[in-house]
C-alpha cells in the first residue's frame, strides 16, 4: 500500500481534519493509483513506439481515459478500466478484487487527496499474445503542496476485450533507484583519499567517493602547497549506457572541462581523455593508472597533445592511500 502520510493536506485541512484524514488514509491503496497510472502517462520511449506499433497506441487510449477520469475524481470511471474480475496486489500483499473494491478505494483517495498528480516512466511493453500485454515501469505521485513524492515499481497485465484494453492484474513493488554499481564495481578500490609521495613542494591530492545511488564515483582533485590549494577540480565517473563504456566528465576550477573513456587492460586502467583548458586550448592524453597494492597506485600520462602538437610523456607518479588515523 502507498504510504499516504507522504501526501499532505492544505494548512486549513490539517487544522480541521488532521486526525480524521490520517485515519482514512491508512485504508487507501495509494500505490494502486500509481500502478494504474502506468497506463495513464506514458514515457517518451513508449510514446515513440506508439507511432510504430498500433497496439501500444491502443493502450495509450486507455491511458487518456484514465487521466480524464482521474482529473474529474470519478472513481467509478477509473474502476471501469479494470476487467470486472480484475485485481490489484500492493507491496504489502493487500488484495483488491473486482471493480467495486477498486472504486471504493479510489473514492477514498480522491476525497482525501485533492489535486494529486502522477508521473509514469514506462520501461517496457510486450505482447505475449495478440490480446495480452505486459507493462513494467515506475510511477511517481506528486501532491500539490510540494511534499516528498512517492514512487513505486509496477507490473500491469492488460487484456483486450471488445476492442478495448483493460487491466486484468496490477502488481506493485517497493521502488529502488536504478544503479550502475555492477559496471563501476571494478573501480571501487579507488574509494578514499590518495596523495602523492612528494616530500617537499606541491602535493597532489585526490579523493573518491560514491554519489548517492552508486551511479557515479565523484573524484575531487587538488594540489596543496602549505595552506593553499593551487589547483582543484572534480570528475564524475559513470557508466555510459549508449556506448556501454565507463565514461567520466571533468570540471576544473578555472573553467576548463573534459571527458574521458575508461578501459581496463589487465591490472591497469587506460583512460583516454580530451579536454578544453580555460584559454580554449585543446589537450588530449592517455592516462595509465596501475594499482600496485591495496594502498599504492601509479599514474602516468602518455600520448599527450596540445592543439594537435605532441608533448612528452610525464614521469610516473606514485600515490599512496591516506589512511585514517585511529585513536
């Protein structure tokens, strides 16, 4: 069931009906709304497919009917989008069977949550049989007061009866953010802070940390000298779903920027980069990063060019993990 406590009423409603509304909300299958709305607001991928596949276009007509009924607060019309014996099972295994039960739940939802909006991101629609469709995706419900949206994953089974697509079964599951961790797992050893072995003069520092959701690793770079930071920048390392490669995007404090492609070659990582420095010059290089052990790594730049002209390779730099002191 949706956690309806996330959908807040207006201040006047909270003052006058706070206790009453909370009691009602506990009985409303909020996720039912989101799961059904999967046929209501189609993602761009499915809309493009609808231009090609007439079956998907037919399903979007059911979606339009749902949107119209939902915006009118017409629970009876919403329930009519199910087959007479259709069902819904939420993430807590609560079962609603038949149009009457679904209509009653939507009636409560509309009464307690005025102005609720939904957004649907459809991941896929497939047709195991000519009159059978299975739809998967995620749904987001947004309250008009700007409170935290509620999200869920869904699977809908639709069947075609008398020329119309109707919901036969709706299943809900807790939402979890998609993650590219499996593609970036090979770089997990970088997490932490690293420093070069300079005994005097400027010292290079770089720290790596996971971004929320583990879709990116964020690297923060700097060159420290005494109490000053002489240079710094950030780099976001992630998985590029278009090229199926690890890709990174760097941003320098002085306005420079660049992008790189990471490839694992045995024990080492080969990073091919192209950058634009703050004066507009173009720089390219191949960086070789080689883990020596759990706390040591070497780094070297080769095949460097500046505006197309070759530059010499850099010396190999050794960096050590900065271990946290324990008291």
